């Protein structure tokens, strides 16, 4: 019985350590994205959202999406 409690306590400590590690990694990724948004990437995103810059898809990629869209519509009806 005491052996089970020791094992459970060890697993709980490991779980808490993993949670702390995940929080640290998540925080660093959030800071990295925030720094990227302050630079050129953020400027591009703001221009696209405001409508100053237009983003165009290549013709064949657009054609692929349209074909897939119609095939999905066709087979969802059947």
C-alpha cells in the first residue's frame, strides 16, 4: 500500500514538472510570435486585413480548391 502511494506521488511530481515545462515553452513561443508581429510579418498582416494589400492564389491552386469544393458538394448530396 505504501509502495503505491510512493509511485502515485512520484507520478504527480512528474506531471507537475511537465506542466511547468509546458508553460515555459508556451510562454517562449508566445513571446516569439509577439516579436515577429512587431516586425515585417505584423506589418504585412495589418496591410492585408486593412485591405491595402491583396493576396492572390496561384491559378492552379485556386482551380484545385474549386474542383474539390464541387466534388465535395456533389458527393455530400449523394
